[in-house]
C-alpha cells in the first residue's frame, strides 16, 4: 500500500509548493519557511496553544516582514493552489479511516490544513498593517506604492487599471478614457497633426473597432490561442496620396487594420492590425502587397521604412497564450548576450533607444515592466510586444519577422528551463526539422539564405560541425 502517513503528506506539501512556484526568489523564501524551522515552530505553537499571538509573531516577523509585498502576494497565490492538492491527499486518507492508524494520520493532516487556512487568513487580515498599501480607486484592490499611479482628482489606480487611462498634456494628469474630462480634452478621434486622411490619434484604442481574426477553417479563437497584432511604422514618400491610409482601410473594409499617428515619425503613420492568426496575416498581407495602389506608375512604393532612422516593426503576442515561465524564456532568448548577434541579424538593427536589450531572468516573465522602450515590452496585461525589428514594408520582410515570433513562441512552450536550451543553437536545432520548417517558409528561407541551416528536405539533426558553422556566421 502507498504511504499515506502524516510525515509523507507534509513532505508532499513542501515539495509541491517548491515545484509549483514560478519565482526563484519565492522558492527560496518557501524553502526557508518550510525547511529551516519557521514552519515547524509556528505549526507547533498553533497545535499546542490556545493563544495564537506567538504564531502571529512568527508569521509576521520571520516570514512576511522579510519579503516584499509582491513576493508575499505570489506566495499566498501559490499556497491557494497547493492547498487544493493537500485537500485531495487528505480525502484519500479519509477513505482509509476504518484503519485506526490512518484515522490518526488524517486528523494530523487536517490540522495541517487548518494551519494553511490560518496562514491565508492572517495574510489577508494583516497585509495592510505589515506593508504600506494603497487602495486602487477603480478596482478596490490594495497594492504597494510602487504599483500605484496618481490620476485625476488625486486618486490612486493600480498598474492594471492604469491601462484604461491616458496622460493628457493639457490636463497635466492621467484621465480615464471614458470620463467626461477625457472627452472634453479630446473631441476628435482623428489625428489633427496628420496630413493624411484616415489616420487616428496615437492613443486611439483600435480594439474598439477591430476584432480578433482567423481563417474560416481554423478553430475558434479562445484566450489561449496565439494571435498577433502588427504595428508597422512607415514614412510617406513625396508622391504618397493624402488618402493612402484611407485607401488601405477601404481595401480591408475596416476589418484588418487602422492607421494611427506617431510622434516619432517625420511624415508618416503607423499601420496597426487586428490580433490575427498567422494564416490570416499571410492572407491579408498577400492582398495588400498585390494591391495596385501599393506602388506608383514607376513601380516604386508610396511609403518606406527600412532606410529610415524613425521606423520600427512591433509584433504583439497574446500574453494569455503563455505561462509566466514561457514569457520569461522569451525575455532571456531576446535579451541574453549569448544571442546578441543572432537577434541583431534577425531584427535588422542593434539595441537602441526604442528597443533596449539587457540581460533578463526567466522569473522576470511574471513581472510587469512599465518601461515600454525595451526589446520585449511587458507593460500590457493583454499582450507582450516585441520591439526589436527594424521597419519594413515588404511582404517577405514582415512575414519573416512574424514567422520568427510565432516559431519562438512555439519553441519556448516545449523547451526546458535550462539556460542552455535558450541558446540560439538549440532553437536552430529544433527548427531544422521538416515539419517545423514547412510551417514557417519565409523565416526558413531567410535562415537558409543566411547559411544558418541547410536547404532541402533533410530532417537530420544539426551536428557539431553545423553548430560551429552557426557560431562562425553569428560571431564572425
């Protein structure tokens, strides 16, 4: 018979918490709490005393005072998850209660469960006293000061609710986009500073008009479906028609994209698409680049991007399709110095003011970073933004970057957490497979053309010789 002893249950509890916790810092805190006396001491007093003041002191002084509010909040979230697992184990014990041995073990385990409930209740009741917290005026939740922003009427809002606000220079503060004050200051959705028809303000929310899109034969889009939005910055050439953005909007019947102003551009606009599946993007980009109005009579495009100092290509990926650890893997892959040359060649530009790269940890994937001028922007709750790519207005160039983003998203969902797995060589080994390469033909063609992988239909795993060849190309 398998071991259902109280000692086994407690060990399972400790190991499960450590295994289930995403944050390395959290895991270290939990190991201290579970294995170095604090848990045993607090639990011992909880079992044997009618007065829980000593227990409260241990929880306050030896655990929560020693960690930040965000870490303690994550810790409690993990406790909730693991509590369910222990409850299942307890129910197994209960089914064997006809055996007096297991009755004692069950009662001991239930005492442990009661203590877990006590920890959760203690944190909920005392967190405001232990940490200096502020209440969000919108959602009512409490957060530390570094997660709060002052908005109109001196209210505090949390980082999540701040996404419903925009900073208004005229008002000198953040205004809610649905407020009367916002509409008083912003009476038109059109960008008044643009010389082009069909260009909206830079802060206009396109999701008010555009929906997630897919091909008819693809599954229904749910919260876990990987969809991507494109932000294609472009500068207008001298002969660009004033209604060029409006013509493209009409081409797609106001369903695929919209155009917004951007203060970083000299004389241009930003094409912002709906969140779409990769297959749907391919279809719509084919339609755009085969459109007669894309070029003038001499065959030249009306817009440019690559040979400018102002344009970038940003790719937004549905954040809910990833776990925090998978987001962390993307952060490491894009930012780690071991991949710098590889990422620079893919993106077409080095780290600069609008997309700075700096070393990251996998545990950073669970954090919100409100500095948007970084290679991987995590300021939004709905999506992660890859800002690394140089501006591009060619079909092959855009699809190459888009397919790389989808391929990397697929890779981080199956590779391990080891740093060696996030080396570009391991990514290329995985990619060099007929099934994978066939899904991403534009990116594959670029890798073959740049001699990162061999052409043809071979399914041979990348050898050590190819590893060296890749190193020579990237670091040469």
